[in-house]
């Protein structure tokens, strides 16, 4: 019988945005021994193959309330729970929903970005004491360091999964046209690397079209 990973992504509806690319990358890891069950918006329009079971679950206006009760059920149920776009509210709800200590390798949260405050850090420290087995993942050290400082022993950097494009011909040689940064201009998303690239191109005397 395959191991089930319950992936919670309440806002996923279409192929637009990071949610779809994230789940697509995860779905490539599903097989006969590891099955994904995706809990998504009730209006979801996309699918991910035979090894991914899609549950149309969330209404936009009440999805936080729904998340709490879903977490409560999934923590008690067999299989793993993975919150692929985890926010501060998800940590609070999982802590509230747990009836006691969550066992190791049960709940995983991928935090894309986090803005700490004194109040949030105090709450995180309390959660880390009650739930030391939570696995917290983030794309950069600027995210995971916050949780390490709060006391989460299982906070680690996990690179953002990238879906491999299929069926595309190898690109030929083309003149440089544009420099595109797909994402918010934030240091935790790697924007500093774009600045470094521009500086390097300037030193080489390369022309950058505008």
C-alpha cells in the first residue's frame, strides 16, 4: 500500500502562479510507493496525473477555518502532512489542531517568506517547545534562520523545486535581448544575484538594452 502525502494548497486553482509549478514538481516524485493527495480550492482547474489524487475542498472566504479542521483530521490520520505554502497562521492552526505531541516525520511546512516581529517570535518559541518535531523548510537561510532562532531543531534550507520543461527543442544562439527576473525584487528571492550580474556585465563592457 503506497504511503500517502497530504499536500495542502488552499489557493491553487489554475496553472498561474507559484502554487502550480511547486505542486507540479512535487507530483513528479509520486509513484506506486508514494502517493500524493492534494487538498486545493474547490474551483481547481488543473490535474497532475494518475498518482496525484485531487480533493476539491476550499472555499476562499472560509479557507482558514477549513484549514484548521483539515489539519486536525490529517494529523490524526495515517500518512504525512505537507503545507506547501505555509504562513504564520498555518503554524498557529497546526499547533492548535494537534492533540498533544506531533510525532516525528509527520508534519512538514514550506515557508516561502516570513516577516518576524517580537510577538510572532514569542509565539514561534512557544510552538517550538510544544511541537519540536515539526519540519520547517525554506528556500533561503533568511527564512530558516528565523525558525532556528525560535528553537525549531528541524528547520533547514530546501531549494525551491523546479519543474523540468518537456518536449522543447534545444535553443540556438541568439543575441542578448532582455534580463528578466521572475519574482518580487527581494533579497530572499535572489535579487542580489541579478545586481551582481549587471555589475559583471558592466565591467565586461557589455551593452544592456533598455
